[in-house]
C-alpha cells in the first residue's frame, strides 16, 4: 500500500515532501521517510509511526536538498520499524515504493548468490539492491532502474533518486497509480493528484507500464513497450486546502455530523426539479435492457452494494450479484455479453476493486463506478462515473461516503425501475420524495447522540457484540459490526436475524450484547421473534426501532434507540446513523485512535 511523492524543486524539498505526505497519510501511517540529494549527496530520514514523528525528527535533524522522494507506509512485508521504513537505500540509489514485489523471494535468492545480502524484511529492498548491482555493472542510473523494473513482478509505483544526480527522478508504474505534477520550474510526482494539490493543478496521469525519466526541464515517458509517448497534462480542479475538523474532536465526528449537508449535495447533483426526475451524467446505458447487474466492492462499500441489491431486485426487478472484490477475479467468473457491472469505492483506488474492474473491462462489460474521488483510477477506467459529491472523507471509518453510496445506488435503482416501468410514475415520485426527506430525517437521527453515547459507554466494557438485521438491515448489521471493530477493537459480527438459530445463537449469554436493527417494516414481526429467541437465552438486547416499534417490542431490552419514522425504502440510509454513533462513542470511551485506528489505512492499494 503506502503513498509516494517526489520533488525536483527550486527550494528545499523536505517541507514540500512532508506536506505532500500528509495528504497521503490515508494510504498508511505505520512509518514515514524522505530522502534528498544535496549537492550530489544522498541522505535520508525515517521515523516509525505517524508523519508527525518524521516532522519532529526533521526539526532536530534537518535534511537539505532541493530534490527528494518521500513515503508513508502501511506495512506489508516486515513490521513497522525504522529499518523497514522507506526510502530504502543501497549505495547510490534510494527508492520509495507503493505496492508489492511478488517475486522478491526469488530476487533475494539471486542476490544472495552474488553475495549481496538483505538488511530489512521488506520486498522493496530487492529493488534497491538490484539497482545498486546494475549500477556497479556500469549502467547509467536510468538504465539500471529500467533493468531492475524489467525483473519485477507484482504491483508497484516506484520512484528512484540517485547519488550525484540533483536533477533526476526515475519513476515507473505497474498496477499502482502514479501522477506527475508540473510546477513553475519544478516537477513533482505522487501517488495521486491530491498529494500535489498544494503545489500544482497541472497533472499528468501515467498509464499502466509507463516508465519516466524526469528532470526539471524534460520529462521522457516510455510506455510498456518502451516507446516514447506523450502523456497529456490535465488541469485538475482540486481544493488545495486540507480538510479541517471544523471544531470537532475527530474527522469521523465531523463526517457523521455533516451528513444532512452531504446528502443534500448528493441529491442536488442528481435531481432535477419540476418535474422531479433523476438525471444521470451522459451515458450509453440502455436502461430498459438491464436484466442483471454485477456489483463489486470492499468493506463498507461492499455493504452499500449488498443493501442496494434489495432495491434493484425488489423495485427495478433486476437480478443482482454482489461480490467482495478480493474474491471476484480469481474465481474467473464467466461474463455474459452486455454485462453491466457496478463498482463502488470511496477512494476509487482500492486495489482489489480496481483489479475486478479490469477483469470486467477485459470481458467488455459496461462499467459503472460510484466513487467519491473523481480523478481516481476506478473513475478513469469506467464508462459511467456516478460521483458521491460529499467532499473528502478523512476518517478511516467510512461514514458520509456510505450514506452517499446508498443514496446514489437508490437513485440508480429508481432510474432503472422507471425506465423499465417496474414502478408507476406515482410510485417513482413517492420514492423520490422519500429520498428528498433524507437530510431532514438524518438530522433527527443525529439528535439521538446523547442516548447513544450513554449506551456506548456501557458497550465499551464488552469483548464481543452481535448485530442482527433482516432484509436490507442485514447488510447494515454487518456494517455496524465493521464500524465497531475497526475503531473500538471490540470483536463484532453482523448476522441475518433469522440465521442466528443456525449456529451463532450458541454464543449468546450475558456477556454478549446484541444490537437488533428492526425498523417497523414488513419484516418487523419476524425480527422481533428472532430477538425473543435471544432474550430467552439471557441475551442483552439493544433494540433500534421507531417509537411504535419500541412500544410493541422494546420491553425487556437492555437499551433502546428511538428512531424517527421512516419509509422501508430509505431506512437503511437513516439507520446507518446510530451504527456510526455507537461505534464512534464506544471508541471514544475506549480511548482508541478514532481517525487512524491501528493496522488500518483509509485506502487499501495492495491486493
Ligand atoms: C470502512 O470503514 C473501511 N475503512 C473500509 O472497509 C473501506 O470501506 C474499504 O477499504 C473500501 O474502500 P473504498 O471504498 O475506498 O474502495
């Protein structure tokens, strides 16, 4: 995973690199480092933990030089330590790497035979050692880097810096994204355009297999066949200001609280008033012919897709398969002609989702992506992009992106339903009215925070929690469990309520609280029966329903959360709020690092 940056500047490189790395911390925060060339001399600084540790180190031990590379790491091979932190250096070359060198064991064995030994536990070290070896054979820096890259398999974005070369960075991409930024007499590289937004909005996206030799005055890009190509410079409209917490204690708290606003913006971008209709960006979709959809995503985005399956099937009468991206392409699923595939990803950079998209593209599927980051790899490789329009999501735990993903998916389901006439115009308008009420109802749900905070205070002392839901609440149960485990480190599982009796009910006792998500919908009575089965075994129930639901079934619960009355259609979007608040306040009680929980990264760019 990880984020990489590089600068060939007019001024000191270190502050520029650190600022760019700040913007890439969403890719990992196990360690960080920079290397510079100053009057020909290569030097580096590295620190374990978050970027702030590197910044502190640089205060006490500054590093000079106008050319440099930097890295923020999410450990794959070798634990977080200074030794394993990037940039890696061997002799006259330093390298930063995002991705995984899959053949590093073979390369390591080959290097050992040449009496070249490893000092770190990383796959990346093979890259610097090989380059050092090729340099010792008389190859120029660019030739040595190129020859090294020809020996690598796996996914990578790499940037090389060389001793004695104040005006050279060599980069390559295969499987991991990489951009070049164009400044005034300065050149930058980065894992994405956002990393460079404080420096420039003139961006060149490198293609798969590209190799580039970069100096301040000249950039030479070769494609995967070694042919010199011209990659265009695009003007990217990115806000250079880094998002702030706006007075909230955490980004996650801010992102939960701003959902009425973000959802209003999402809806505004898709709804046309008078007559009210859903407007999608220009596309070649033949909506009336869509019989089935394949949806692929990871984590929270996967649960959004799983929820949408209920809408697509019930309302638009479209058959839907939903797959976890990491399981998709290795199954080699046969792809029928005219398949439409929907990829859901906040970052648009998730390696598993991107790989699944490419599998689908290679089988000529029509690709729709639902992303938050518009210039992302997934967006750029899609036939139709449906953006979320919720602004940057910084908290590792996805919140406002989830409710927006659900909203965009609901809009797509309705658009198809209308085109296929599986619903009447009246029903269509009624569904749209319900969506338009989202900002208001989400605001009401947010008012439940004090009660949820109290419940979370209790929950924090438990080791295991079960979440139950039926129908479209089942994916939400899994999302609630995911939120809780990723930021509070409490073990949690989401199950379909009706499935509990087939095994998991054996877990129930006083020590395992059970969160039951039961809006007063067509499945309410069944949910209540399943809840009774838990109560009968001394299970502690936290029941989430509306007032009338709680009146009927709340008796005997350990705690209750009274939701506003909502329609069955929009319930999954609104009931997401107590899931988010419960996880957030439990994590607060436990004192965990809410925005950057242990072992995680915001965007997972390795398989
Ligand atoms: C959610 O809280 C997670 N941190 C994670 O599951 C995330 O949703 C997943 O990694 C997918 O990311 P994406 O939406 O950027 O593709």
